[in-house]
C-alpha cells in the first residue's frame, strides 16, 4: 500500500467519524481531498494532524458543507504548519499514527 493510499484510508475513517452524513463521503470526494492535500504539501514532510485537518476542510468544501469559524481556524493552522514544514523529495506521512474510530 502506498503512503498516499494509507493516508486516504485513515482520512476516510476520520471523515466518516466526524461528518454528520457519512454516506456523502464517496471515493471520488476522498480522492479529490487527498490529491489536493498532497498538492498543497508539495514535497514537504508534514505532520499528520496538519494533513488531516487540511484534507477534512477540502472535503467539506468539495461536499459544499459550510465552514464554521472553527473550520477556518483549523485550515489556517494547517496551512501554516504545511508552509513551515521542511522540504523533502515527496510528501510523506511518516508521523502517522493509526486513528481508530471508537
């Protein structure tokens, strides 16, 4: 399994546990949010929380879910963390801790 596929799987679990209507979360929507996250990371070693927060907000936008003030703050912090992350040849998900829905 590739790093991006691992991220998508973990992101899918998180999104389905956080959003009100998990049935809206299609493979296409997950693919779009995952791709946009990796594009934003653009060769940086980014902490998993920043990637997850960024991806979740991108997913909400894709699904046309209105963002709250908290969402805007999460996005801002995620983008700041991404921009402050060190460069590497490709984005990695090495600080990833498997998130399990409880």
